């Protein structure tokens, strides 16, 4: 009697046994060769020293070109720079002043009338704050300052009081008026004089209040203190400002030039001297600047001192932020003569 399940299990078992015996036979066959194989020797220092180097095996066939110096856009030294040689010094051209326009009071920005890089005149309106309340205060103060009724009425009263006083004196001298009535009339005339003075003071006070209201309104209008260019616009209409910077204005006429000199030249440069300046390309046309400030304290660590010069720039052809080279002109050459 045949049992299929038992036969299948028996066949699988004999297959496993046969596979195991096959692996064992292969291992016994390879074992003698593995046992008799010698290990690979580790190279010694002597062997490495005798080995040919990579340079003798691979010789370069191309010529390496040395690196060229970088062009930093500065005028070259020597004759090619129009006489600029080792006696020249590095310098930096910048704006004479960079002014940050801020608000002394809290307010909402109503308008900003300029953009970045725009030229502005001195006194030009740059921005305004919301000022409806201040404008109303100016109108009220203006109305008070325009009122002259009080002053005119006191003047009329004074005129009448003077006439009454004159008649009272005449009547008193004619024995037609008592002393008490005369003194009363004179007192009224004096009060009329004081009334005129008070009316004048009130009118003056109204004028001063008008000036105060206008000054308060003016604080909400920002004007440029110098002629120059807008460097940056930092806020926008609708924002609330309080002692923050709205705009930055750069004054570029004249330009400021800073130069560092070695200490052995201290005393040879004084305010008023002329210095030849050559900016970096493409604006490398020579110009004449005037020494404005010479530091009175030396930097002992670096052995240098600072010099500040001013360079006229009426046509605004030269921007700030340029590097330059500077050469001291001979003694006796003044700024006016060097122009």
C-alpha cells in the first residue's frame, strides 16, 4: 500500500543528505592546497626604497604656465601710472557725510517722496507724517492771531478816556468838578491805557502760539539737511515710526578721502596741502584733493597715522566707495595752485 505524503518527505530527506555529502567531499578536495599555500610577504622599507617612484614612471609632457597676478583695477606703479611709484599710498574715497533721517516723534508715515539713488536738494521735502490734528491746531492759532477787535476796542476806549481826562482837568481847574470825580475819570483813562497794553500782549501771545503750532506741524515733515543722493529707503507709508531711520542721505560734494601714512612722514603733511588722487578704473583721471585733517595720535602697533582729505565733486561725476592711489605733491604747492 502506497502513502504519497510519506514518500515525498523521504525524498526530501535523501536530497538534503546528498547535498551535505557533496559539500564535504569538495572541502576535503581543496584542503591540501590551502594548507600548503604560503602567505604573501609584507614589503620592508628596503624593498620600498628600491622600488621605482611614480615620477620616474610617469614624466609630464605639458609645460605648466605660472599664475598671473590678479587685476585689482588700481593704477599700476611706476612710469605707466604717470609718475606714480613707490612713494604712492592706498586710499579710500567715500561720501563726506551719510545722514540718517529719523523721526523725533511717534507718528504714522503718510508719504515718502523720494526713492533710492535719487538726487535731493538741501531743504527738499523727503517724507511726511499724518498731521491732521496739527494742521487743525495751526488753523485755530492763525484765527487767534488774526483777531484785532480787542486791540481796536481798547484803543477807542483809550482815546475816549484821554478826552474825558482833559475835560475833567479843565473843569476841576474852574472849580466846576470835585476832586473825587476828577480822580475817577483819570483812573478810567489809565485803565484804558493798560487795556491797550494787555490787548497788545494777547495779540503777541497769539502770534507766538501760531509759531508753536507751525513748528509742531513742521516736525512731521522731513527735509534733507544737505544736497546729495538717497542711499537707502528703510520704511514705507503706513508704518509707525518712532526714533527710527526712514532714509539715508549721502553728501558726495565734497568727497572724503582717507589715507594711512607711515610714521616717518609725520610732520611732512599739514592741513591745506595738496594730494594727487587717481581713483580705480574706469574713473582713473587724476584729481587734486586738499588735506583737511591730520591725526595727532600715532598708531604704535602698525607705525602709521591717518590723513583725511576733501575732494571737490561739483558735477557728482565721481561716486563714493572707490579705492584710489594718492601721491603727496611737493612742498609749497597749494591747493589753489594745484587745481
